[in-house]
C-alpha cells in the first residue's frame, strides 16, 4: 500500500465526476493542495465528505483510507498531495 501519492486532474471539461479511493497502511494521512483552482461554488472536490471549492488551499488530516471525489462545471484543475 502507498505511503504517499498525488492526484492531479488538470484542464478538465464540463460535467465531469471522478472518484479516487485511497488505501494506505498509515493511521492518518495529511492532505495538502499543491495547485487548487476550481470555479468557486460550481466545481467541488470532496475529501472524505468535506467540500473544497474555489482557490482555497487544502490542509486536512484524514483517516488512512479515504475517498476523493471531483465534480465539475468548468475551470483549470487541481493537484492534491497525500
């Protein structure tokens, strides 16, 4: 199982929905955004159910096994490190 990784989803189109299920052997994982530019209120990244939108940086601790869901309308993209 991985101890770190990257989810990068850039230059996406309209009406996209992607889900990544992350399983690690760590009890907790720190999530940080390296690049985060979504259309505020329309494009959303959910990390374990917590919504992130706009250009606010992500700094979140989650359980070792977690889910990232991306729902789009339109914009630039995101890169999330774990």
